[in-house]
C-alpha cells in the first residue's frame, strides 16, 4: 500500500509538473506570437514607402489580398463553420466592418501624406481615445489613470503636430481619423462581445478595396509591384491578425496590450532603416511622452484589475 500510495503521489507530482511545463510553454508561445503580430502590423509604413503606386491602387490590391488571406485563415481555423460565422455578424458586426474599412482608408492615406512616426504616435493614443468613447457611449467611467494619461498624451501629440516641421496637418488629421475609428471598433467589440472577428475583418478588407477602386489610377501593375502588394496584404493584414488571434488567447490581456504597443515604436524604425526617414527632435520628444503615458496607463489598469480579482 505504501508503494502504491507513493506511486500515486509520484504520478500526481509528475502530472502537475507536466501541466505547469505545458502552461509555461504555452505562455511563451503566446508572447512570441503576439510579438511577431506586432512586427507584422508595424510594416504598413514600410510597404507604403516601398510600393511606387498611387494610394487608391495600393488600397485596392491590399484589400484584395487581405480578404483572400483572412478568408483562408478563417477556413483553416474554423473549417466549414466559417461560413456560418459570416451569418452571425448582425448589425454590430457589419458596423464593426464598415468602421474598420474607413479606418484603413484613413490609415494608408495618412502614411502617404505625413511621416510614419507621426502616424504611429497618434495611433498609440488608441487606448485612451477608446476609454473616453466608452465613457460617452456606454457609460463606462474612465479610470483616473486614463484621464491622467490622456492629458499627457494630448500634450505629447501637441508637441508633434504643433512644433514638428515634418509631416502635414491633413495627414495628421487622417491618422487621428484612423485612431478614432479603431477606438469606436474597440467600444463596439466591448459592448457586443460575440462579434465574429475574422468574418468582420474579411468584410472590412473587401469594403476598403471596393471603396478605394474609384480613386485608383489603374489596376494593371508590374509583377514586382504585385508581389509587394501581395506581401502587404498577406503579411500586414492576414498573418498579423492570425498570430494575434491565436497568441492573445494564451496570455493575459495586459501582456497582449503591452506587447501590441510595440507596433508604435517599430513602424518608424523600419522606414528609418530603409529610407533614412529620421524623426525630428519634437517628434521623438512627443512620442516618448505619449508612449510612456499609454504604457503606464495599461500597467495601472492591470494592477487595479488584479486587486479586484
């Protein structure tokens, strides 16, 4: 009996050890997947600089390849049930998709009109804009950390837009339009948590392509340009979404938010390395203020959430 009991204890300890090992490996994999997704999303500015085409044509083909990639991803992850997911979108899902399409149009156009650094820093204020909209639209009172971070972020963006000589006002306004659209999407997904994300993202990519078609100078492009457009749509849209969707399920929300924030500082780095687009001192100063404010807000929210649980 002692031997049997000891064997059971040993087996129990081994099972616990194996479970902890699997959990640790899953957590590390989740961190890796979300980090790579942030890298994939950060390449948008690089692709818009690399592809020597008008904005309308870029948007059309990016939408086409993004639609194909996300659709393939949906079938790979969900099989035949992917078609049923499209039927579950409802008006919240369609609203999510249409606002996402508008945001994408603003995003790519802003990257062609102002610097990647400006767009990235303005985009980094998304969590704070979303907190303000959640308060106004669904009565979700913002935390004190969100209010403080918003004040500092507004100060940082003011330095960039008001004092920086690079970029232009129209591009900065479009970047904020993209940021506002994404914040609205966050509020919608928070209010209606059963929205099927992959179908909504697929419809969004298709809508952005259709909306950009009238503004395209022509869809006939060279083989080299087509390969870049395909990479843009697949890497920046489909692969980024796939890795984020899988990885975010393996790690806590706070870690997802912090790692996802890498998108903002990474985007200007690619353009700096490839095109020597060096941000001004004002942009770097304002960007540092915004990034620190957002990260501190996310960390504070995490601490409050831990205390309540």
